[in-house]
């Protein structure tokens, strides 16, 4: 006896999660391939560290594996759920590594229209982003780099949309200030 | 600092740099070892002992063999191959332990009562476990899903790696225990 069920893209998340809870390896593989890039990129963009991004990715999916019942399709997509977990993991790892490095005053950053990549392959603007306080770094990464809209970013950060807008505006101001050489005339 | 007037030129420069960073980092993915370790953790969590007595499994295999061999060929669904794809430069495929069974078994008859929708072309079903797909009297479901095209490589189908992340529809046979038994790809 076979019943045909057509699953739309919006219900894929619920079906995937249910199949994973039952031990379906294919569903697990599909889920990982679907979301790993996004989670990894978020971790890298927040820290500039491939190893931190790798660890955050692993911890995020392990959290889902351990507690799959915590995902509620009625509250949001699986991608948003995983991103929220990843955010907490990244913040914990940054705190543990004390990854916040304030840009020293007076240092000139040559961020021009052409690509400016240091020996580590990181752009100057990424270094500037990683030097921002965490609340501002998050909105820059989510909105400007991950290209989430304000509502999605607000959901990921668990804050109002207005807070996302104001933090983004302030974050951009801070980046521009640090892009300008603060050198004595 | 709070009194700074906005500078359109600097805003534009920042926007360009952010867009460039987004584009350059947009292709980044987690290393293959992460997938392998997570898959190992998944299997460890869901490891289960075989509950089938040996003799019952053997009997089921005999019945399945008689069933498959006894079907007239003209009642079998047409074996449709996906059109050949031009193999682009293959991307690095994660080294993942093969999903059992290692050699996918093509099922031609067990699911002939569940044809693909009209005007659809589908591959045969590929078994995802050894033994019979559906036990006698067992309820099962056919679920349509969207999966990455790269999934087809696990079943020996050619994949255009330049387009591997694009979605393709798949019908997955789910047993009463919620475990996937077979899959076919649909176009």
C-alpha cells in the first residue's frame, strides 16, 4: 500500500526534520549539503578564522543531531533555526578566543576601490568587520554579506527590525570612519 | 563621531568592498572532514541491531527474487535514463563513507503501481537498503522532495558538477518505520 505525498519546498523542512529524527541518513545528507555552506560562511565572516568557522559548523549540526525535537516548523525555517544555533556557537567561540580586536587609533587602512588582500588572503574590510563590537559585526555580516533582509536578520538576532536598522547604520559609520586614515596632517 | 555627515563617496566605496567580500566568500564551504565526522556521529546515534531473524530475511529475499523475476517485461515501467550531461571539471567531492548498499540495486517492478506524474520522466527506483523494500502488509509512503543534484552521484548517475547544487525532484519511498527504502529522480 503506497500513498503519494507531494511535498512543497516550504514543507521540506518539516519532512526533513522528521526523517532525521527517525534516522534517515539520506535526509541528514540532504540537510547538511543544503545548509553547511551558509553556516560555515557565517562563522568565517564573523571571525575571519577558517578553524573557528569549521568548529562552529560542526557544533551547529551536532546540536541539531542531539536535540532535533527543538526545531518547530511553525516558528520558522530550518535554515533560520540552524543560523540561530550557529550564531550562539560563534559568539561562544569568539568569547573563548577573545577574538575581538579593536583597531588601534592612528593606523591607516588602505581600503580603496581595488582589491586589497593581505598575505593571509583576508581583505582589509574583513579585518575591519572583525574589529567591530559583536552587535554591529553581526548585522553587517547578516545583512551586507549573507544578504538577509531586515526581518530575517531580526529573527536571527532575536531583536526588533528597528534595532537591526539602527545597528546597521551605526556599523557602516564605524567602518567608514576606520577606512579613513587617521593620520596627522 | 556622531556628528559626522554622510559621505556618499565613502558609502559607495564601503558598499563596493562589502559586495566584493560577499562575492569572494560566497563560494566557501566547510571542509569535507566535517561532513564525514557528522555522518559518523549520525550513524552512531542511530545504530540499530538487525531485528530480522536470519531465516526470515532469507525467505523474504527468495520471495522478492521470485516476484521480480516473474514479472512480464511489458508491465515493467520504462527504464528511462536521464539525458547525458557534460561532465564539467568536477568539484572536490567530500570523502564520505558509502551509504549502504554500496552498489545500488535498481528496482524495476515493486513500485510500478506508483508511476510518476504525467509528463514527467523518472529514473528507476534505487534501493537504499538490502532486503525487500516493503515488508508484506507494511504501510509505506512515497514522498516527493527536492534534493541537490549531487545526490544522484551516490547512486551511480552522472552529475553536472557545475550545477551540482541545483535542486532536482526525487520520490523517496518511506517505510512504516520512517526510514527511506528507495529513491528515484524525476524530471
